[in-house]
C-alpha cells in the first residue's frame, strides 16, 4: 500500500509513466529530425533536377543549332545528323 501511495502521490504520475514520457519525448525528437532531414533531401533533389533539366534544355538547343550532337549521341547517328541539317 505504501508503494502505491508513493507512486501515485510523489509527482502525480505512476512510476512507469516517467519512462513512457521520456520515450515519447525521444520519439518526438526523432520524428522532428527525420522530417527536417527529409525536407532538406527533397529540396536538394529538386535543385539537382532543375540543374539537370537546364543542362538538357541547353544541350537540346545547342544540338538544334547544329553546333554539337546532344549528350549521349555519337556524331554519326541519324539523330545527330538530323540536328545538323
């Protein structure tokens, strides 16, 4: 009976509630850190995608002018030749 009274009246919580609160706080911190890192990775991926798309568009514009074949095309391929005509 003394333990029951102590565990309920010491800080107003059960003894097992303290570790539960600590775990809940730790889980909240993990979730917040994960979300922040995920957002940063998403932003970095979007910037990288925009950069690559810009390079592709610039390469396509250059190949349409006939100056150089597009990336990944050999100079003798029909696609590269069509860009020169």
